[in-house]
C-alpha cells in the first residue's frame, strides 16, 4: 500500500511541475492573455532576446519575435534565427522587448522607431536589454526619465541623450511603463521583474527557481559598480601609431580593485608607449604622475569625479617572440 501511495504522490508532483505555476484559475487566464513581442534585427545579441524569452515562456506568456521585414536575422555571433512576424503582421502585445547588440543601424531606422512608439502606447510594459536602451532612447520615449544600459555605454548614453538620467548602479531601472536593464544577463533579472509586475513577486520567484536562477530583486550583482568604471585616462587621449593593435586578455576585479592585461602589437616599443602615456598624463592637471623605477612601469593618482581617490599603474610583464608585449594595468581605490 505504501508503495502505491508513493507512486501516486510522484505522479501528482510530476503533473504539478509540468504545469505553469499559477495561484488560481483567474491567474492562469491572466497568463494566457499576456503577449510578448520581441524585436529582432541583424546583429542582435543572443542572450538579450533568448534569456528573457525563456523567462517569459516559463511564466506562461505567449511570446513571438518580430522584425521589420519578418525575414531571418543573423545575430551578433552569426546565429540564424527565423522570425515570426513583420511589423505589419505582428499581433498586439502587452510587453515589448527591445534587445541590444550591434544597434547602430537599427537605432537610426525610422520604421523601427515608429513601430516601437506605436506599440508602446497600448503596451503595459516596454523592456530594453543592454544597449538596446539606445534604440529605445532614440524614440524619445525615455526623455525626462531614468534609464540604464551596458556598463561600457554609460558615458556615451549620457553624452548622446542629455535628457535621460543614466543610472550606473542598478541592474535594472523601472521608469513606470518603461524598464531598462544593464548588460546581457541582467535581462533575466529585468524580465523577472516584469513577470513580478504582471503576476506578483511570488510567481516571479517561482519562475526563477524553476530556471535554477539566483534572483535577488533588491541585492543583485551590478556590473556598473565595479572599479573599472572609475578609470581615468589623460584628458588629451592616447594617440598611438597607425597599425597598433591592442587586445585585452582579461579584466577582473571588484568595487575597489581592477586588473586588466593587454597584448600590444605596435611599431613602438613598450618603453616608447609608456613614455607617451606618461607625457600625456603630465599635461593633465587632474593626474598626479608618480615616480617610476624604470621605463617599464608607469603610475598616476587622481580623485574621481564620481568619488574616491584612485591609483592606476601600468607595467610591462612580458615581451613575446613576435615583438608584441603584454602590459598589466591595475586600478586601486586608496580611501
């Protein structure tokens, strides 16, 4: 008898897991009514649309993709993706998702901007991922609002869209109907936030647990808080000889320390390159150039406009057989 009871319980549990998590029949009906339109374009970043697609799909929402012409698109990593609709055939949507990627062309496309504006008015939520915020910003819909974007795009967005208050220390920003997220995987968190707005936080947490994703609505990791956001280079910039190639091997750190290693191929030697950087830094009154024991090292200190006293250092660590060399840069907060 106990064996049959256990078997019955396992069947019941498997049936429960296979169904969308809904508190009651009324909530289930609400799920069926929620439709998500995902904008697609050549150069779209895979995780920007695929990760939120998974979140919304697991929540039981009806999700479809749409592009200007409805044709297959090629992502930023050359994955071919079939698209469900073009702008004319796409059904109405309660949620509009604007992913990022190679956005330069699409953010200037008037037909795309017009479609986003038109779909925003009846939608309940409009969500941008990563530098998809640039597309949304170019519609004018973010003017006068707070927004975030990919951490390397903060300064550019501030300069290009002065009517938008760029938030650097949040994983996503809720400006009412318009929600913007930081880079890449943060789209998962922002999509879960939208699910919470539609179904409640309990349902969103249930979706996150089913995805085995550690969702922390109030304390999540924020890339924009890390130390490299406080990097300060000489004001006059770094002009290197034509043909110089700088490849980054890695970049790691936390809120007080950041380290990067570069492989540099140039007609300049490592000493020449650091001497040039030292000269440029000397002409920048905001930088205090520190004494260096030899030509293979360079360091300066400064106070960031965003806060904190910082020291940046650069050291040649290796010269390779082909004449290229590696330089490690370190950034450390001093206070």
